[in-house]
C-alpha cells in the first residue's frame, strides 16, 4: 500500500530541491510523476516549482476549490501514475491533504508532500499542516542550521533594520530577504545573525 509522506523543515533547507530530485529520479527510470503546488505561491509564476539552486519544473497550481484526487484519477486512468509530489503544502487546504491521502489509499500511488511546519509566530503554519500531521504515514524533518550552528527549528521575520517582526499576516509570499531560519533561543531573542545584519540595506539607500 502506498503512503502519504510529509517532509517538513524551516526555510532554505532544500525542500524543493529534494522534491525536484525525486521527480528527476522517477522520470529517469521511466515513471510518471504528477507535480502540484499552491496557486498562492506565485514568486516564480503560478504553477512553477523553483529551487534556490536553479532547478525548476512546471506543476499544477491548486486553488481552494480544486480536487487533487479527481485530477490524479483522470490522469491515472490514461497512463499509470507512480508518484504525486506536492510543494508548498502549507499554503494548501485541509481538503487537498485529505484528497492526497485518498490518492495513496485508493489508487495505491505514493504521495510526498513538502512544506513548512511552523510559521513565523512559532505556531503550526495552518490547517493544511494540522491535517498532514494527523494523516501522514511518515513525517520526516529536513534539517537546517541556525547562524549559531545549532539546528534551526524556527523562522524569524525581520524588518529592514534587522528587528524581529512578530505580528501581522502569517502569509507574506516573497521577500525571502526578510526571513531567516534560526534555533528557538535566537527566535525568542529576535537575533538574525551577523551575516544577515551585514546584508541589510542602509536606511538612506532603502528610502
């Protein structure tokens, strides 16, 4: 029986690179893979999965009313699907996650979901992540390091002056230069690290 896997991490830990590498491995071995991402994430264009290492692929963008299960059923009937890979699942809906579970259970197709577990406020990112943690057969952390060398488990949002921002909207797509992955102590202290501070744009220039 196929499984529903959740691969989670903080930002800049290589989630998308791993997803695209998995896709490449399947395709190289003659397997059919379906890629899905959230329509909310339009940083590189809607329906496009891109890693910071330059890898990219086209994917089906999911909106709240879309049925992932139905799309896979139609494709699977024409040509067997080996795996379904989902990127940026934190932006999806609980319905999408339940549909993905049905793909694994009813079609016996492997599903691997990649995304953030926590938001910048130190809470689970949202309803889709709650649902994934409840339904996933396997949950795997992709590790990243804090600037201090400890494991990064939190995401810190900061302003142009380098001060932590712990209010506002959870979802602010883009602006990767305003986020940094840190350990819990440095998240609590709001400390972004020397290298991030060195890269801040001086106020006079930013204005």
